[in-house]
């Protein structure tokens, strides 16, 4: 179990602050689109106030962040007030709405890294702007990044000291978004990885390491979906906490007290129920039957274990997400 102060020094938070988007992709795990969910300016300011005091890296995503540009700019300004230049900020977006003027404004407001997440067949432009965007970034002296997820801790910790960087990626059938996550529009459209033996919880963007690295060379990360605090990007059926009203450090400290959450921290989605009598073989069996480990996780947190109380669910009870 960790203390609250230990969680005040956190590596990475992935924050989807808006689900508003100029596109409506079939693979979108959070149902983003022109009518996507949004939260208020006041909510976003409260969330920033509740972030850890010593945060190294923050990824702002959507939806399409530039579809909610006024709110994005307000967030960047408040982050600058709180963290100064100590925070490395990545903007993950589709690039459709980026212009030279907007790029200059983003640089001025503190964005260090530009991650274009639309180089695949699911997005409207299917990567057609890649060359134009590359030229735009290069014209501002922004360099093409390498594969940052392969860096060791020392390399990752120096990211914030580097010059501005940009990069491209996209969804594929075997990795990221629709390739794995049985969520949102991806689930409805059938664009998700139907393989219960694939333990997404044990890889980057899964739950592994969200409470701490345990000496391993992995990235410590949580996600905040609008306001919902999650141990992973797909998100658990019920949130760990509400970033509008709770300190992130308080939520993580609370989660660290429970064996179920410590199992998720180990990336052991199949065995997360062992402390309440559900062995790993049963977890694997249900994942295979349901077709995806995330669907087993949903079942676990609605039929077997209450995230809010961190207690087993009594017979015939079901928790609503």
C-alpha cells in the first residue's frame, strides 16, 4: 500500500477532456462525434486542480481536441499556471483542423508533442494529410519523434527537456482502439479483438503499472475519460473516482489498499478476483467465452465486485456502471 504523498509524483495521465469530434469513426471506443459528450469549463478547471502536484506527462485527447478549441486553450493556460514548464504536454488529435495559425498558438500555449492518431482506414481522411502535416511541423522546427514507448525511464524522463516533436499512428486490427477494445462504437460495429486469451490489461494502455512500476520498465499511467478516473484507457465498468470532486492522489491511495486493484496493477486481469474466490482459470474461461478480456472485466465489476465500495457484490446484486 502506498501513501498519498507518493502518488503526488505521477508519471503520465491520459485525459480525454471532450468527446466532441469533427469525425464519427466506426472504431471509436468512446462514441466521439459531432454530438459527442462534453464537460464544462468549470469541470475542467476543477479536474486540473485535482491532478497530482508533480505530474511529469499529460496527454490531452478526445474526441478531437481542436473541435473544442476554446476549452482546449483554457486547459493549456491553466496547466501552465499550475506546472510552469515542468509538465510535458502531448496533444493527441486527428490533424484535420490544424492550420499554421493554430499550430503557432498551440506551441505558444505549451504543447511539446503532437501525436496524429488518424493514419488508418477508419478516419475520414485516412492519412491523406500526413505529408501536409509533416511539412507544417517541419516548417516550425518540430522534429519527427521515435518510438517513445521503447525508451527506458531515463529516456522518458528527459522528454520534457527535448525540442518539440511530432509523430503519427493509427488503429489496426491487432493493436490500439478498434483492434482491441470492446467499447463504444467499436463494440457496436463489431470492430474489436475477439480473442479472450489476449490480455490487454498487461500491456501499455492497460492497467499494468497504474499504481506503480514495481521496478519494471513500464509506463505508469491512468486515464481520465471526461471526469472518470480509470486504471486503463478502455476503462472499467465503473470509474475509480470522479476527478471533478476528488483528488487523483486520494483515489489512487484508496485503490492501492485493495488486492483486486493491486492485481490489475500487475496486469493480471484473469486473476483479479482471486481474493474474493474467483481463480485465474475462471477469469480466463470467462474471457474466452465473452470473447475479450475487457468484457470479463466489465462482468467482474458489475456482477462480482463493487468498484465504489471495493467490496464483493452479494448474491443477486448487480452494479450499474
